[in-house]
C-alpha cells in the first residue's frame, strides 16, 4: 500500500503544473470568487450582465465558457473559489494554481481515506487512474473536493456514525448539488438523528449566499443546460437517434427534461430497493449516481470521478465505470474535430456489456452460495 500511496502523490505533483487546456471551468471558478471579494453575490448576475460591465474588459471574462448563464456552483465550491480569487490581481494564473493546490490536497486526503476502506489494488485503480489524474491535479475540477466527501460518508456509515455521514453528504451536496439525493439512504439507516447535523451545516453554509433570486437563477441555468447541452451521453444519443429515425424530428430539447423526470421518478424505486435488498451504503450510492449519469445529457469526463471512486471501494471493482472513465478521455477529441463518436459508443457500449457480465456473474455466485448453504443445512 505504501508504494501505491507514494506513487499517487508523485503522479499528482507531476500533473499539477498543467494549464487548463482541456476545460474552461476554472475561469468561472475565479470569476465567481472575484465577485465575492467585490461584495457581489455570485448567483445574482450572469457574467454578461450590464451591471458587471466594469469587470468585463479582461482576459478572465473573455475565457468564460457560459457568460450568459447564472452560476450553478453551490456554497462550498464558492467558498473555495473565493479563497483562490484572494490572489487575483487581474491575472488568473496564480489563483488557478492556488485552487488546484487546495483541490489536490483535499483529494490526497481522500486517497488516504480510500486506503483505509479497500485493498491496495483498488486504491491503485483510483489513485493512479489517468482520468482522475487529468481531471484533479491536471485540470482542477471541483470533483477533487466531492470525491473525498463521498469517501468520508461511506467511512462514517461503516463506523456507524450517522451524524458525521450526514455532514459529509451535505458537504458533497454543497460542492455539486446531486449528492443531496443520497440523503434518504442515511435516513433509513440512522433515522432523523443522522439528518439534523448535516441540515445544520447546510443551513450555515447557505446563509452567506441566501437571497430570493438564488434558487430561481440556479434552476434557470440547470434547465437550460438540460435542454441545450449534450456531450458524451451514450443513452441520450441512442434515444435521440431512434426518435429521429422514427419521426424525422430533433427531440433534443424534449429528451433532456424527460430524462431528468425519469430520474426523479426512479428515485423512490431506488430507495425502496435499498430497503428491500439491504444494499451496502456504498452500493446504494453507486447505483443512484450511476443512474443519474446514465440519464444525463452531458457527461463530461470529470463528471465520472464519483462513480469511479465509489466503484473501486467494493470487494470487486466496478469495471464498467472504470472502462467508461478511460474511454471518456478520448471524447476530448471533439474539440479538435477528432474521432469523437467512436469513444462514446466504445465507452458506453463496452460499459453496458461489462455491467451485464458483472450482473450475471453476481447472480451465479449468489446461486452457488445458496446451494452451498442448502447443502450444509441438509448435512
């Protein structure tokens, strides 16, 4: 294990000097942080708003990926953005590296926690994973904060510390919104006593940004992203192509909201299955987040880090998520007019086949265990 952990650290240090060549998200991070130091709520205006004209004549604004969209990054992310922007003096480079250094430190803590939860082989599958290295130390995405919090939640559940688990889930939800959907899993395992610590932490984190416009503005951007954006979403592309062949029409703006509705409708089913089959907390989280990504219209490579991380924590790695994660690196060729589609079909198609094979193997293994138990009972 020691060699794996030292290797993980050295690899992150090697990737740390990289500039944001595969993403422009860090520019929005610094922009949101800069607004906070100017006394402006980052959820109040879109960057292109006339009220922010004084800040638009610089390189940072020109590099923003969605200047006409409200920020969707939750409070913990915003606090880290403000930390990075503390070093902003008109040049984004130093704030970017400060943010990356903080993110990598948090992610290294997550790797150490992972080492307490699984085997050296499984730690290596995450900590040395090219996708993980590129998206955390290389490009500085907030998943570097999210994944350690998910690891912490799993660890806390295994230690029967429901209150601590709820704080970790609240923290994860305030880095990216979707982990809030994991809350009912804690409610089943620990009752309401595991909810209030996370709720109090969430309330405290929300207060600095609280305003009547925050939720409507975030919802407006989320709705637009679901309707207009699409990337590396194999199931979505498949349904879109089938409907186009069938009707001759483009269903893009309909499928995204429909998929989101299906996911929300399926949540009670997942909660019920968790209670019925008594899943492990890790597996329950993995299945819910996996369903979320399967029904998403946009699955950028870094989005997959949570399922890659949770997928290696079990006794048998989730090879389908590892495969999809590696193939998703190839989708960056889209930005240079490269062979984009083959990576999508190879990634999602291969992941589907691997998932089916793993499911079949699990059923056969469970049947053998049952037969052995019945045989022992007869003896």
